[in-house]
């Protein structure tokens, strides 16, 4: 599946979840899926919990996040303690 095809799985609509990016046809935000992954939830567990999702939907979330960060410069969020 191409990047374009993956990104077509993500929708932004101000009438759905206050305009947050969601997986097309759901109210599952990209942020929510990424948070699950960041906290150790496996792709398999996500797909079992949300039966309407496909592995490509999770890939789309990761690609969307990656593309969203293309032009971002990061600074450390936590200052080192003396």
C-alpha cells in the first residue's frame, strides 16, 4: 500500500471529534491509537478490541504522525535536574 493510500485512511472533519484526525469511518483518533501503542498495547490487541480496524489503519496512524512531525524541531521536554 502506498503512502497516499494509507493517508487516505485518515480523515479530518470539524464535525467529528472536534476536527482531530481520525481513522476513516470511526471516531478513533490518531492520537488515541498512538497513545495505546506508546503504552505497550500490541497491534494485535488493538485490532481485537476494535474489530472494524485493519492493520493498515494502524500503519496510517504512524505514517500520519511521522508526516506531521516532518518540519518540527524538538526540544527536551524535561530539564535535567542538578
